[in-house]
């Protein structure tokens, strides 16, 4: 039974705090095992990756078969139907158009002292994209990770997608081709993250690793951070729907189930100003769970992690939303734009009852790789910015150095960094010793 709360309840604050602190992810302590895997890959390279792939994915490989060949990709792409290809093309087009608008601009200016300042943006040289594998892998995740990287100008994109028992999803390979991926490796788990971070005899290392994975992948990303950049540590999917009574309960039920069906650890929460509507949504969910293909997963998620919260008004609803800081936030109310102004912590916001979160997973345009586990309080979803780095630029003229250099000398002296100050004063002394031009 999902939790049923109301802000008018005497014990609401205690129960809501318990809801926020729930540990939903079933992640046993895998760090020690991951550390051994990473050390093995660093020491033995391809041999370690091949042995671990045989152990975990029941797939025997050789170095020359770590990557899919062009002919293998051709054969798999040929299995994709015209309808599926068209859907992938539409999604790619919309994702690309959205992310092109995110590209930042270089800047350069001269300040009143005569110093030229600015910054420039350049892409990382190589990115590694992790895609959960097998027949349940998601081609949409390939597009969401690879297209922003390509828009950012990353020259080399490598994907790791595990293929348990040799099973590959043709749509994943097609998505990789559409997105312009350069290399696709049929490996997964912590060993794939280690290979991307440190390189092997066959796999060249990358600068940034993005993409979700299981507890082993998450632990590996934590361990290699610093050697390479990472996007985030992804947790179980989550959705919060704020809805008034002027909605179809079945629509809202399906929106909640759309995340519950991802994983038993996923979380779906409804906040409503009408208790009777909340009851109607609960009834609609129970009905849908009788026929949903993934009803066992969705049902477990809803029963263990789900919640329906009744508030006095939408102001209370927005305040609770900010404390939850959901990955996905649907605002199914009469004026969603107004409510969105008060909802400052969310990975992605979907405005109005005609904007189901599922659109964002596929063809909306914004990225579906989003912060989870309340991390939307301080982080953002994947974007072109994850594949770019900003370099600052500065150029002093003699006059500019004369104007601001003495302040640098004073600060260097205050910090007892003599050479810092001398590197400025030596130049200022040269200026003072230079003959003054006259006339």
C-alpha cells in the first residue's frame, strides 16, 4: 500500500521526513569488488576485460571482437523496421535542435585599465557513453548521451553496451549510427568503466564518461572520477505529479506508472489539493496494474515507494516539491507556468496535462538524463555543457599591468608568496626603468 499523507495530519512532518529519507536503491556494498575489477583492468587491460565479460555476461570475446565491426552494425541495423527508424530519426532531430541552442558563446573584451579578458569553450577530446545492455537496453539513452556530445564538437565518441549471451539490441546500434558514434564496444559493468577511464591495448581512454548503470557501474564511476570526468551518479527513476481535480485520474495513474515500471526501486508520488481525486488515481492505478505488462515491477515500486499527498493549496504543494527535488515534475494544474515559478528544484518540468513525462523520455527535445535522489537541489540534467570546458583568457598591456599590478604585489606579500609578487614587480621595475617618451 503506497503511503497516504495529508499536510493537515498531526504526524505529517515526521512521515514526510521519513519519505524523503527512504533508501530505495538496492545496492549492496560493491565498492571492494569494483576496486578489484578496476585494478585488474589497469594491470591486464584487454585480458581482464575479456575474462570479466565471460564471467558476468557469459560471452567469450577476443581483443578484435571487443568492438562491433562495421558489418555487424550493418546487419543489426537492417533488423530495425522503417517505423522504428523514423521514430529514432524524429527523436534525434528534436534532441539535436534543442541542444544546439544550449551552445555557449566565447567572449572577449577590453576593460578600462586596458587588459584584454575573456573565455573560450572547447570540447573534451573523447567521451565514453555507457548504455545498459541486453535486449532491455534503451536506444533513447544513446541519443540523449551522444547527440549533446556531438553538438558540443567531441571528436571521438565510444559506447560501451553489454551484450549478455551475445544478445544485442538492433535499435541501440541504429541509434549509435544516427548519433554519429565512432566506436561501440560489447562490454559492460565496472570493467567497461575502467577500460574507458584507463584504456586497454584495444580501447583508448576517454576524458569524460556519461550514462546510467547498475550499482557496479555507479561505484566504478565514483572511483574513476578525477582520472576522468563523469556526468552524475544516477539512482532509481522518480516522478512527482502535482495535479488538481480537473484531470483524468487514469492519465495521472499512467504517468505515475510510467516511472514505476522502470524498476522496483523507482518512486512515483502524487501531490493533489483534492483528497477524493487522490483516491480516484489510486483506484485507476490498481485497475491498470491488472493488465500492465510490467505489472510486477510497477506494482512493487508503487506499493513500497509510492505516495499520495494531499495539501491545503498549491503553495504547499510547491514547497513540498522543492523539498523532494524530483527528477521529473509534472504540473497538471490550471496555470502550470505560474506554479513552475515556485518549483525551483527539479530535474525537468512538464507543463500541463497534455505534457506527459514519457514525451520527455523520447521526443520532447530536452535531455532525459537527469539528477535523482534529491540532487536536483544542486545539479542539472545532461547537456552540451557536460562535454565542454571553459578556458579563461587574459592579456595585459604595460599600462594595464602598471594599473593593477601593485594590488597583486600587495596581495602576494600578504600571502607570503614572494615569487608571486616578484614576478609582477620585476615587470613593473622594467617599466619604471624604461626611458619616458616625450613629445
